[in-house]
C-alpha cells in the first residue's frame, strides 16, 4: 500500500490556492476540471517532494494534497472540509476482501475495479485505489451496493 493524498474541500479555489501556494509554498502538479461533475481538483506537493514526484512513473503521484472545489455552493460544517486519505494498492479486490474479513464495512465497493471507500472507527473516509489500470469488474464487487456514506 502506498500513501497518495489527503483531500480537502475548499469554498473558494483562488483564496485556497493563495494560502496553499503563496503562503505555504506548495506547488501545483496536476489539475482536473470536471464539467459533468461540476468540480475542480487541484493536486499540490511540497517543494521538497517535487523532485521525487518527477522521478515517479506516470501514475498517481504522492504525497499530495488534493483541493476539491465544487462549483455549486455547498454549506460545509467543519467536519465536511476534510475529505479522505487515499492509498494505492496492488490488488483492490484482495485488499477489500482482507478489510471485510477484519470486520471493516466496504462503504463504496470497487465495482469499477478501480476505487473503493471505507471508514475508520472515527468515521474518517479512506479511499482505496487500484495501482495501474483498473481490474476487470468482478463479483461480488460489481453488484455490491453502497453502504452508508463515505
């Protein structure tokens, strides 16, 4: 398992970037604009991690901070600004099976062979992502419904 990023929701992307880039000195390394989902993701890393990030294979970089800006206004309580921790694994199905055997609820099963979500005992969301290409859809995951929220 490899730590990838922590996701934080922001109300105003420009104001957030002024803080994270100008004040803290983080560097933008990737941006995703999603018109259909009406959100922007901005991935930042520290200047000390920038060279190591450039040496990694073209995949998901790490360690990063992901700023998520939802274009439609949403009222976030303090508990909603933190989004999730993200980890990349060699086999998402084996990882989810191991978690289930340990008594962990798979809140968002890996129906797509790429992404799953679980929650910690303190209700922090953890995103599990498949390393490399998504695995082909597989039962019981492909027909497993979501449980709760993440």
